[in-house]
C-alpha cells in the first residue's frame, strides 16, 4: 500500500547540533541597548514605553494599522502573558468519585 511521497524535513539536520545556530544577544549588547535608550529618553523627553503605548493607541498620524497591531502584540507579549504565568502546586488530585 503506497502512502505517497514523504515530506523531507528541511529544518536543521539529522545530526545533533546541525543547522543554523541560534542568534542570542549577549549581556554586553543588552547593556549597550539600555544605555542608548536612556540617552535617547533624556534627549527627547519620551521613554520607549511611552512611544510604544502611543503607537498602540494610534496617537500619531504616521502610525499605520500594521504598526499599531505590532505595538499591541509587543505589549501583550511583554505584560499580559508574563502576568499569567504562575507556579501552580497541586496538593490534591481530583478524580471521579466512582474510583474512590
């Protein structure tokens, strides 16, 4: 019984460690980014979060709907999803009373 052509996996490779390496930002680069953001905040008087929220609400006439959706998604990913992640400890198991 023929099942047709099999799909070839193109992500990575069959050997461990094969494929494109992940790009990670180093601690030094993060510090440089924060320093540059603080400097720009002093120059303009607006913080990065102020700009993000104004983009999400579309306060500026130059904000396209696509930019607005991107800003909302960034906000939701950073704030809402992290607030919902909690450690849950299960102390009792709830099973049907039939099996007790």
